[in-house]
């Protein structure tokens, strides 16, 4: 009888162990399945972001009439230098912890986006190889700021920083960095030379803007949790709708007629500003943020840009201050009022560190790039491209 009880217990324990093992394998399979699904989704968004970088940014920057070939080539080069450089630095564990390959790619694409924004401030005034120098210098500085702000490097931002879609770390940083580069190397001839556009270059620029508009939700939702993706996507589109509508109204009211450059640029300001709160804001709040950002951007292009040029004795070719800088900062400040439980001190510290870092390192970068000389004439392809219009 004793032996039967012992055997019965052994069988019961064995069955329990087997059931537990099967359950663990099932859990592992489920985790593996969900992990694979997440990586596939992240792959899709990474491809969307790449379309933004090459087609969106590339064609947005061909608005200069005789500089289209250079703008597209520079976009290719800047993306191609930034992605492997980001991987090289990040995988060496200089900044932050190692992540999955697809997450690394998305983070590298964020760095490339910020670099393209910075390049927009000096577009047309660098020799082609100088864009590569800009990329080599920008990415380490960008990663340092990203590490300090997002990953609490040096223990400065201890209580978190709200910037899911990069209003501050990507957009404002790139814009201010580029502005500082421009301030440190703009010549008198460049200051006086007009930036010319025509109907064809404007149409291509609008094409780039529309590509950015369509894929912007993938940019903001690239690394958010799966359950937050639908809300984030809708918020981004709501913000973009808000900025597009107010851009039309203000462009017409301020200028008397609609300005196509306003439509190509300021319509995107909602996507820039909603970045910090894209996974937290309500839909009405997202629209409001978009409207405010679009208004700031349109007024910047229509009123402030010419005065800024005279004030700082520098040219911001693409107006990145008005599209990415001011709306980005506005988005970062908006998080203080939108994100529940946010530490205001940490948010303000992150914004101030980003501003200081961008301006200091940008100015230094401009001085280094200027050591390699200046173009003979700004805003033309013919200096470096075969068969280009003089």
C-alpha cells in the first residue's frame, strides 16, 4: 500500500512537472511570437522612416531652382554616413545599452533625420564633401545629447523626459545645431545672394512635404508600445491637420495670397510639435498643438525669417528654425501641461541642455567645416555636377 502511494505521488509530481514545462514552453513560444510580430512592425515603420529621409527630406529640399541635384545627392550622402556611424558608436557601448538590431536602425534613422534638419540650415553653401564632414561631427554630438537626455547619462535627468517622437532631441536639436553652424560660417556674399525657386522646384518640394506628412505617424510611433500605436498615429494626423489648416489661413491673411513655401513647410509643424506628447495627448489637444505649431511656423516664415537673417547675420536656407526649432521647443514645453506626473524640473533641464549643446557644438562644427574652404558660388549645381545649369 505504501509503495502504491509513493508511486502515485511520483506520477503526480511528474505530471505536474511536465505540465509546468509545457506551460513554460508555451509562454516562451508566445513571447517569441509577440517579439517577432513587434520586430516585423518595427521593420515596417523603419522602412517608412527611410522613405521620409530620402524621398521626404530629399525632395523637400529641392526648392532651390538650380540646386536640385546637389540637394538630393547631399541627402543620400548624409543618410549613408549617419546610419553606419550611429551603429558603430552605439554598438561600442559608448552611449547607452545595446538594443535589438531593428531598434538600433530606428534610432540611427532618428539621428539621420536630425542631421538632415541641421544640414537644411546651410543647404547650398557647403561643398559636397563638407556635408560628409558635417555628418561625421554631428552624429557623435547628437548621440551624446540623446544619451544625456533620454538615457539619463551623467545622472542629470533623473525623473524621465517626455519626448516620444523627438520634438526636442531630434527636431529642436537639429535645427539649433544647424543654425549655429550657419552663424559660424556664413559669408557676406552668401548673406546677400538670393535663394531662387521656380514652379518646378516648388512642385517637387510639395511632393517631399506630402511624403513626410503621410509617414510621420510611423516616425512618432516607431518605438512606442504596441498598445499605444493606434492612439499615437491618430494624434499625429490630428496635429498635422491642425497645422495644415492654420498654415493656409495665416499664409493667405499675412501675405495677401497663399505662399507655396509656407504650404510645403509650416504644414508639417504639427508633426514636429506633437512628438513630445504623441502617446499622451487627447485628440482635441493634439489638434490644438498642431494649430499652435502651424501658426508659430507660418508667422516665422512670413514675418520673422527676414528679420532673423539681418539680426544674426546668417542665412537659414530651409528655414529649419521655423519648421523644426520653434515648433519643437513648443512641443517640449507642451508636455509640461499634457503628460500626467511629468517632473517639470527634469523636462526644463532637458530642454535647456539640448539648446546649449546644439548651439555650442554646432558653432564649433561650423568653425571646423569652414577650415575646408567655401564654395565659389552658393546654390548652384554646376560647381560640382556635370551638365548642370549655370
